[in-house]
């Protein structure tokens, strides 16, 4: 495993979706200014939540197949599907600021239903209610 290092301010700004800058004015107070507006933060977090929903669905399917003693090839396919689920979830979440939460709730409901039905695999994306 390569050595880990601290991220620079520029790298932190890139992965966080913006920056928070501060400045000192003559009155003695510190003023914070956001590099991105609120709408872009909502879109960023919706995209992240959508991506996480895809990850959650993909990992759940791996464990559902492991519990059902599926073949190695089926589990390998499930593992490959995780990345496509993450990408699809991010695309769904990016469409609007509320899609990320909607897809997350749908995945949680699908997992809950699956568990009460014996732990079968779920489809992604599940229907969004």
C-alpha cells in the first residue's frame, strides 16, 4: 500500500466541492465566504448520496448472493456491478437536489423488503416512490 499523505488545501477544495475562505476585516471579526453557492452544495451532496446508494445496493447484492451460496462467477459479476451502480446512482443524484435522498430511501426500502423475503438480491435502481 502506498504511503498516505496529507492533502493540500487545493486538493481538499477539489474533493469537497468548493472552498471556504476566510478574511479578516478592520472591525476585528472574521468573515467566512463560501466558494460555491448553496444550490451547488445541495447538488454535490445529492450526487454523493446517489453514489452511496448505488454502492449500498451493490454491496448488499454481494452479501445476498454469498448468503445464498451463489457461484463464484455470480459473486464476481456482483462485484463488477458495484462500480456501475455507483456511477448510475451518482447520475440519478445529480439530476436534482432531491433525487439523491429519494434513491437512498428506495434502496433502504428495497433492502428491507428483501430481508423480509429471505434476503434476495435487489435491482438497482429500485423504483423511486
